C-alpha cells in the first residue's frame, strides 16, 4: 500500500506521495485505463525487472493514500558499484511516459522527484517519455535522442502489404515463401531455446553479450499468453527469432535475433509479416517496432520500409549538478559498457555470455 506523504521542506513536493506499484492494488487498474500507459508500465514488465535484476520499483503520485490513482511516475532504483546510483524510468524499456493528465500534476511530481534525488543522494534520475513534453524542474538536464517507429495496422492486409517497400520487403517475403520457410510461434521451451540461441548469435555479432536467459524466462512467466516467441526454420534449422508482447491494442516487438548466413532467404521479413497478420487477427491497431539508437541508420531504414511512422524519442537525465548528470564514478555507464565491448572481440562465446549474466544488472 502507499507510504505516507513524502517528508520534505518543499510545499509542492508535500502534495505528492511515494508508493510501491507492485504492492499497490490500484496500479493495474490505473495502467489499464490511462491512455498513455504502455506495456512498460504494466505489472508483468515491472515484476520481470524486479525478479531478474532485483531492482526495487517505486512510484510517485498526486493521489492521496487509498484514493484512486490519477497520475503517476514509476522508477526502478538501480544501485551499482560499477555504474552508480540512479532512478530509471524504466530499465531496458524503450519508453515510459509520466502518466499525468494536467500540467500541474507533472509539476508536483517533478518537485517530488527533485526532493527524492536530494534526500537520497541519487546520481541522477532518467526519464524516457514517448511524447515530447515541457518538464518543469530546477534540476540540471542532459538529453539523448533516439528514433521510434510504430506501424498503424488499421488498414486491411492487402493495403498494408502494398505499402511495403517493393524490393527490400515484399520481394523478401515472397522469397521466404518460395523457400518454404516454416514459421512457428508459442511459448515452449524449444522455442525459447532456439530464440535465445539466435539472440546470442546476433549479440555476439554486434560485440555485445546476450541478456541473461532468466530475463526471458521471467518475461514468459510474468506475461503468460501475452508473450509470443516466433521462430522461422528451414529444414529444421532455426534461422530467425523474435519475442513480442501484447498490451491493449498494440503488438510490441521487443527482441530479435538471426543467423546472418541465411539473411538472403528473408527469414526476418517473414517473421515481421506473420506478426502483422497475427496482430490483425487479434484485432490490434498498432505494431510498436521499438527504439533505434543513433548510428543505426540501416535499422531505421528497415523499419521505415515497413511503412512505420518515425518519431523522436528524447531521454532526459535529471541531476542536482551538471557533473553528476554526465559523470558517474569517473565515466558513464555507456563508456564503461563500451570499454567492456572491446574485450568481446577476443573472448570465447561462453565467457561473453557469462559476462552478460553479471553486466546487465549494472547497465539498466
């Protein structure tokens, strides 16, 4: 249940309450009815983060204890000897909106966040809103930009297919069908094994460790039927895999991997197209294709060629000083991750996987 009102000298912050979403019976109903709440606000996602990485989940709201939630911001507390102490909304999440209705609510919640950072000496708080907003604060702000893609599924399938890039998308789907690639979906151990193998191959190709396997096991358990693992095979060999989540009227692409030796067969294109057809059968309206980092122009082009709408994602780090917003323990999490990546060129795969088991808790 919600804790007492935050004890602070700020009159504004006093009107905000701190609460624990995973232990608050109001949270799920609030997420279900709020128009900007996403899969990343949902209890299954928060539970998987908590179970896998041990992050405590905390929220701030303008609602009094026991009263219906009308606004909230949710964070995970990341406390790492390697990358510092910070509040993140939310780790490993492409976006996470402050769930507010009125500008005054955002002002009150930001005042509470400032008070929280000061009282508990957090290095910074990171917010990942999906839509741009004026955020009232006296905190120092550092911003990082990404792109976001979402495909509108409300047209019929023939119209959606005709909007696909004829050469690089339509042709690849038809090639996959001619090759008689086999598509499978579900939540079985076999599908999880094949997906994780393909994910690990892809992460290795990009000089990154795979996420811990138990992260995906926990996602599968927490989301139940709302999670699907999709795999394309040829002659029994897995070529490409994808993990999707369903939330409200959206299908969310979250993770994928492939064996690059078979890219010419169109295996990943077949996965996307089957996912779109599945979403249409389920009455969903949008396909969230996720975040694209700076420097991934090829990936952005791939998403654009599916007819997805591209928009700007702006993450913000809020801190008491410019130094704490930029620097953590002599360098940022990204810099430390980059330094570790240089080792992955020479380390055996099983050691890289073991590093990932340890590293991701500090990266979030």
